[in-house]
């Protein structure tokens, strides 16, 4: 069974499927630490916020696509890519939003975000 996370921001919620086959250690560390609640920041077409988890690079990638949910080891940060922007340095992409990623275009720095197990 695929584990999923629910991401709530403003007046919407999206679901993301964990990519346990690609980055199992990152998925497990994030799963154990949930839920997260934070004020988000926007950088280009990316939502991010710091989380209280330290995970080393695990098959890190310098490229992302809209819908990727990634962990940024240098942050440590939780990142949601909703457009064409790319990470400033390699990330552990550990989940993929299955629909509605464009809703993050309405998000603004300072908005509250909650990430929990679905």
C-alpha cells in the first residue's frame, strides 16, 4: 500500500504519494516526523518551510518537476514545486502531488501550511 500525505494550505488541500522505492530513508524519516505546521515561504514557483528533521542526501537530484515534494538537506526544508523553478541545490524528492498542484499559485509567504499523514 502506498503511503500518502495530506497538505493543507489556505482553503485547499492536496494529496501526495510517497516515493518509497526511490528514497526510502527520506520517506521513513518524514513519515515518522509528521505532522508539520509552519508558515510557508515562496521562492519563484516553490513553497518551502523549515522542518525539524535532519536527513542526509539520498539519491539527490538537481532537477524537479511541478508536483514534486522534496526535502532540502541544506535547509533543512520541505519543498513543494508547483511550476518551472528548480532547487538552489540538490534535493531528495520523496513524494508527488497527484492533482491540484496549481492551487499553490495562490499561496503567499506567511500562509499557514499543515502536512500530515493521509
